C-alpha cells in the first residue's frame, strides 16, 4: 500500500473481527448459526469465483453457507419456486441470487422472488424502495462498503461536491441516496455523459463504478480530490480499476487501490447483512425495533457511526 491509499484490506480485517465476535455472541444467545444460501442458475465461471469468495469470508466469521445449483435451462417459475422454498426455511437467514443469470430469465422478475427479509444483496424492489425513502431494512453491500471506507478514513461529505460515475441499480443509484443522506452535493454521471471530464474535474470526492477499465485519467481529476474506485476489470495487463491509478495518484489526496480497496470491504458487508437478517428472523420477521437499533446511518445524531446494467 502507498501513502495515499485507502487501505480496504486493513479495514476488512477489522470488520471481520467485529462480525466474528457478534456472530459468536448471537450463537451463544440463541443457539443458532446464521446461514447463507446462494442460488446459482448454470455454472458461470465468474459466478463460481464469487461463490467461493463468499464461502471463504463467511467461514472466517462463523456463518454457514449452502449452494443451490439449478440447471441453466431452468425457467423463471422453477427459480421462483426455489426462492420460495428458501424463504420459508427458518434455517436460512440470507439468500443471494448469483449473477449472471441466463438471458431467458427476466432480471427484475427474478429478484422480486427474494424474500425482502433475507435479501442480503438488497436487490428486491421492496428493499430498494425503503432505501430511497430513507428508512432502509438493508443497504446494498458495495455502496455500504464505500460509505464505510469514507467514514473510517475521516473523509467528510458535508456539502462536498461528490460525483458518481455509474448509474447501475446495485451500486450507482443506491450510492446517490446514501451520499445525499450525509449532506453531500451529488452529481451522477455515466458512460454516455457529454463532457464527462467537466464533471469529474470539479469533484471533491469522485466515486467511479462504470465498469470501464481506466476510464478516469489524471487530467480528469482535480488536485486534492478523494477518489473511490469501485471497478474491478480483468484485462491483458491483469486486474485494474475504472481509474488509471498511476496517472491519477500524484494529484489526489486519497484513493482506493484495485485490488485491495473497496472489494475486501464489500465482502465483509455481506456478513454484516446476514447477521442482521438472522436477528430479524429471530424476532419473527418484525424488524421495526431492529431497524431502529441498527440503521443509525439515518439518525441525525448518529449518522457518523455506520457507515440495472446500463451504466
């Protein structure tokens, strides 16, 4: 790690220890081990990698996992039936529909089948709606990781010109809401924005989640900016972010490296959400008091504490 790097690995290690302790305490109190179910339709290589990564982080904190592999030819009805089965299984506390899913299955219809109280990726329209209303049951993992990094490294958002490059449903759009809740002044751009440089070069805080390798170059960033690079792209030169790290580094105040930045923290946010859904199930799906206890991001006095495909 370099001097200006926002060290996601170090933060992820810290959070992992916290979650391990909380999972242990949960088990001691209720004699229940939180469990994540991952539903995969077809064996996409990238999906296999994501599953192994989740299994690894869950094992570290004491969360059990199971994988439900459906044939690639499965229909929407068959997928929804599996989702319904897991929704009614009290031994399962979190459900993830692994992406990508086959093209013949409508994305929005598929994610509607995830029980909102077990939707640890926060994809169900119910959860996204509550997020945009300012009273979230759960917060999507990557946006939550970005907010956690900014808090950990004391990056103030109050009144700051904050530019998001990326408008995807899982990342860009939820980030807009979360940043507004912290009183940032937010502009959302995307890969079709005219004169993208005009917007990025005036940002105090620049968050890039467009899925385009090295989209942001040194001339597109203002001196002293804080840059959060959410992108992970596999290229002939290896893994790279959406930001030209070497070209941007001399100008910025802080920056997340790729790898080692947002990615590790996102993985820990998944375990945090699983523990929260497990607590809701213990409360017999009456989440009101748990929501008030855990969603401090939306409380004015304590907001400092916690912290789609067209891009």
